[in-house]
C-alpha cells in the first residue's frame, strides 16, 4: 500500500476489518486541523456510509492493515 498522507485522506473510502457498531464501510469526511497551524495533523472524522454516524480516529490507524482496508470490500 502507498504511504498515507493526512492531507490527501479527505473523501477516501475505507473498510473496517472488524465491523464497528455493525458498520463496515466508511468515508473520511473531515481532516481535523490542529490549533497551531504549524502542528501536525493527528485526527480525521470517518462517517459510516449506511448510518451516517461520525467517529473521530487518529489518522495513522488507517495505515494499520489489522484495522482498516483501503477502499470498500
């Protein structure tokens, strides 16, 4: 898999390896920008495709293949 960049994650599609609240398919709906503009991006909001529930997660978790698969599978 290509290295992830937090600035390019917006609107990317992800599949949870283990369903979260019976949801498997998610979309990165927002990249949370830090208060000091020169600080590193730490979190993104993911939105469940079916229920529209939004969850805040560390963006680096998306690179963990035991938790997330890029794309909808």
